């Protein structure tokens, strides 16, 4: 599966995306992530010592042109922009937690494809409000250990659907992320904060989780939410 996905990514990176210059952005972001991300953790110290590659990617994000008519390119671009700006923010301010910076998610503006957006704007306005896909919560990484892990590959238009599905399955089968003890199921506060996304189809949170589980949840399971870990996802 990993080999097939890698091949698909390489194919997608050699194909020009509809957004001007986005194909090069995906190529260079892929190299950056493969260099600095391992087992879901980011080598912030190495990036801080040599930030040129990250700064170049941020410049590409600022100057990109994104066309919403190409939904796969649009989604892939904003997912990567979110994740890279999180890394940029943690590196610039040497944060031990993204919450240590006031307004990190909801008031600090970042330049993205000609607009000034907060991280919450990217997540809520550009992605959630437009595509209504709960799987975004397993690929948008807030820089904290409580998030699903950041992968060391770029999200690209051709592989996006496979990656969304893969990361959702991975998260919902992770015994630390979905904590099952007898008939009690403790889940991330992500499911509490964004409950409307997970019940949008008329099913419960537990039914959404069960859809992706390899091992069934216990019958008559009781749902609870464990405290989010906001410590930075640092190597």
C-alpha cells in the first residue's frame, strides 16, 4: 500500500495542477516533509537552523493561484498550506504548544493565495464549509500531540482521496486515539468540538468511528472525551 501510494504521489507531482505553480509547490513540499517529519513528529530544531526551504514554501503559498473548480487541487493546496503555516508558526516563535501564542489559530492572519486568512479560516471557510468532509480532521495537523499525526508526504490532487481515507482509517484504529476499555470508548475532543461534522449523515459519533474500524466497538458503548494534549509534536 505504501509503495503504491508513493508511486501515485510521484505521478501526481509530475502532472501540472490547474493552479499556476502548484505542481512545483507539491514537489517541494513533499521533499520538505520527507526531510523533516518522522513518525508523525516534526524536527523543528533542524528547520529553525535552516529555514530557507520552509520560507520558500510559504512564499509559494502566498503567491499561489487556486481555482475552486478543481476541487482536488483546491483541497490539497489548503490542507498543505494549513500544515506548513502551523510549522512556520511554531518555528518562528519557538513554541512548546501552539496555544502559547495568543490567537495562533483564530486571529493571526497568514497570506494564502492572495488572501489574509487565519488558520481557522483555512479549516472552516475554505475546507469544512465548502466540502463537508469529516476526514479533514485527520489530515489538518495543529502542531500538537493530540492531533492525528502529520505524514511525511505532501497531500497532492491525484492521491488526495486515497490519503484522506488512509489517514482516517489509521487514526480510528489507533488505540491511543480511540481508547476502548470494556464498554467505554474515550475519544479525542476533536469529536466534541466538531460534532456536527461526524453526525452530518444522521449517524452518531460512534457509528462514524465504527465505519472505519477493523475491530468492532463494544455493544452499548459509552462515549467520553479525553483531554486534548496540546504539547507540540516535536521530534
